[in-house]
């Protein structure tokens, strides 16, 4: 929390978009916007979200389909989980880095980890350590929240960084921070789409004289993102089927990946940047906004697949503790590495792929609590998940071997 001397005195005035923007920038954000709720496109956005869920395009992300007691999709509108909400503040933090694009030429045998997951910061000894953008940005949201309480008194609020029941991009667009691109990403006219979004939902009223800020859609006739997507996840402009998206497949999806999608995954090990790499608006994005708490870790840019494959579970935890990469899990990352090795067509990966393909499911250690009252079911579920993840690796390795052999 900022020192008391830095918190503005309480006033009877209502917040303005510009005053909130300045406070957010002082808290460490690159940009920010505020919008009154419900905003003018709330019903339209809710209908689009419902269509996305009901057509099965969310895949196994079942949390997106959660409904309240009345049957409304919790994430469809901010006022479903938060009926007291009168405004939302959306803050943006750039993770743009002076580093190669995933679409650029790379060394043979290099994998790709999504740009946003490179984040790190230097410790007191100057060593680069992983940084968790959720924690970094939540701390800044809390600082902003304190400033707002100091200026406008008591109000209800909730702060989220990729964790709350809100569709951040929709609110960000309504708050004037950009437009939704044909790749479904929020595109800021100056900063492009390589930005984290953090949301503060509040009960603060926005003055009636504060007209909604809007940024017109500037994609025009461009179709570069749609044409570049190797798995055709962008089924048409502004619409995505997440079940075909490489980011979903490498991060959220557990178990085996459909063989018809694996060739299109290329060298992606965690996430995918292709639809953003080809976007002309990102080529214009300035590097001067680089954030010291979200700096790129050089070892994660074009990482060698053999190096990643050689990591044992303890190494994985040390390297990615506090990193978004942990979300995919150790076995999930190995499955992705196997697919990337297959797509490389390089015979030098065959020895490792063969070991992975022939490995029997190792004897599992029953998790703590599995043998205690009420813990047996939990233990069985965890064992089943573990076995499924290892089997997915074995199947991916077998597919990769066939693909490498065909490339000879």
C-alpha cells in the first residue's frame, strides 16, 4: 500500500477516466481505462460469450461454463457475479520485448515458449528469476485500489489478473483500450496486443459527463492472422474455436492431442504467438514500455528442445517456479516437446523419443491422504490423471517417431 502521504485526500467528486488513468500509471501500469457498467455492448458481448460456450468451443475449460443459481453464465456479464458493480477499471501492462518472433528463422531443434511466459526480474544479486505476472500486477492493482479509497472513500471492489469471473478483453474494449482484432486479441492502437490485462471491478459511479471511450476497429481488410493460424483455430474473423488453438492445446488441454492437429503445432511447447507475430499493429508497438518486473528471460527465447527434454521434474520446478509455464505441468510440457521434436524432422531426437515411446507407466506413489478417511477417492483421481498424462506423452512420442521417419 502506498504511504499515507501519497494517497490523495478524500473528495466528494466522482472519479473521472483521466484521474483513474493517472493513478493507474502511478501504480506501475502502462495504460488504463474506466467504463461505467453495464456498458453499451454488454448484451451483445454476453450473447457472443454464450454462443462460444454453447457450441463447445471452450473445450475442457469447464470453468467458463459455470452458471449461477438462476442459470446465467457467470462470466457472460460482470453484474452476474457482482450485482453491485457500477464500473470497471482495466489496466494494461506491456510484455513486449526486443526478441525474435516465433515466425522468424530459428536454430534447428529450437522450441517456442509464448512471449508472455518469458517474464522474469533480476534479484538483489543481479540474477534473473521467474516472475509471476499475476502477483506482480495484483500488487499494482492493490496499490491503485488504495489510492482510489483515499480519493473517493469506501466502495466495494474486486481485483483480478486472469483469475476472476470476467471477460477482460470485452471490458477493456469498452473502456477504450483498443479493439478486438480478427485474432480475438485486444489490440491497442499504440501498444499492439502484447499486453497483460488486470481488472478492478468497483461500486464507484462514473460521472454522467464521462462519455464511453471507444477505439474503432482498424483491422480493415487484413486477414494475416486468419491465414497464418496453422490449426485453423480462427474459424472466421473475430471467432475462435479454442479446441483447435495451439495455446489451448499446449496449456489447458490434458491428455492426448488429436493427431490431425499435431502437425500444425510446429515447434510450440507452451502457448503460441503466431497470430500476434503476423499482426501489423504489433510491428509498430514501441519497445520503450518494457517492464523491469516482466522482462524476458533469455534462456526461454527459442529454447533448445533437447535441453527442455532433459529437465527432470525437480529441474522443471526450479526453472519455472513462479512462471506461467507451470500451468501446463511437467508431463504436459514433455508431451508438447515430443510433438515439437516430431515436427522438426530431426533424426537426432529419435533416441529420446524412443525412450519415451517405450516407457511403461512407472509405479506411482499414492499421494498424501489417499489412504486416509475421505482421501482414497482423491488419491485415485490423482493417480488416474498422472497415468493419463504419461500415456499422452508415450502416444505423442510414438507419433513423433513416425513423423521423423517419414521426413528422412
